[in-house]
C-alpha cells in the first residue's frame, strides 16, 4: 500500500488491486468509505476504483465497423461484463513522493480492447486530484471510455447536489430501459441539496456539467466532486447501506449498444484518452 500525506489529509493507494484507493481521510474522518481491509472481499470493497477501457456494463456484445465483438463476463454473479479490467489488475509504481504517485498498467486486455493506462494521484491539504490516461494498443479503431468509481459514506445526514439534463432509467438487467435520456423525475432531481432515495437507485445521468456537492454530517467529510466527464452514475442499494456511489464517467451504461454510442471515444492504435477528477473538501 502507498500512503500519501498533505497537511491533515491522507490517501492510501493499492497498486495490486487495480491501483484503487483503500482510503481518503482528513484529520481521521473519511472522505470516502474506507476499504474493508480484506482482499477476499474483492475490489468493490475499496474506497475507489478506476474504470477502463469502459465504465459499467456492456450487454455481452457490440457491433462496430462491420464487426461484432463478443465480451465475456468478468465478475462472479454478473451476467454482463462490467467496468473493464483495469480495476482487476496489478499496476506498477513509476513515480512517487510524499504527496503524489504515478502508476502504470501495461497489459490492459479486455478483448477486443487492448491498451496501456496511467494514473496520477496528487494530494494537497484541501483536495485529491486524479488523472487517468488510456492509450489504445488494439489493432483496430474501437470505442473506448473511462470512469471513476468512488464509494462515499452514507448516513441519515448525507445529501447530494448535482445538475443533469436527463437520465437513463434501468431495466431488470441493470441496462438502460430507454435508448436516449428521458426527463429526470422529481424524486431524482438533485438541483438543490437533497437526501438520497430510500430505496434502490442505479441510473446514469446525462448532461452533467462536471460538478457535484456531497454534504455529510460530523462523521464524514463533505466534498465537492469536479470532473471533465459528462455522465454521472448514481448508485445506492438503500438507506440501510453505509455507502453510495457517485461515479463520473465518459458514457452511460451500455453505450456501445445505444444509438450513436454516446460519450465513447474512437481510438486508433496509439491514440490516447484522458479523464480527470478532483475531490475538494474546502
């Protein structure tokens, strides 16, 4: 584990577990839900995962440029491939100092997606900055995507604010039930600070301008989420859970099978895609 410190802030990075975060704390209080500490609990027990070469689910196959690509599920209990493979692989440390580290993945291979990736974490006393870069090594041009998957604490004090122009409701398979975003219903409108839904929520929001505010009670750290990505995925199983996820992503769920492949970027071999996210607790 790599520990970064800056002032009262501390971040913990796990190269062996997808270069995800084990924790992010300010003066001992969590900004993100802390890792369980048990490797057998899997990567979704971490505080944050990196998503490449795509975010969320693809419904088993997609067609592009006259070729149909079959993708295999990559997690036990999941019907469809989810979140690519970067979060499941070991990354190598290429640079490190007290408050920053850069890690690389040179063997990303979720067929047909082949790629290299690099992430830099930079901690300051008031923020964590994350920059993720992917370079295609596939033999053909393909639609790539990126995302960040932070797990935030949730309790009765937690509230969320963000804007969106529409959303993709999900079906029973956790795939979009509409081919284009629909109007956001009142119970999922977070234009003002509001509590999360009591029951299950797992939906992608379109037209996110790249800013969200998460207000917490005294047990956790309130934070602003800023990103250059334009889709936000909101997930929480219920109010009984001690976490929720607000995930900046380049594209909605199953974008590879939506009209126009919204948010995906076509990369030829050697071309690069980048994404940034900042968690700011000022």
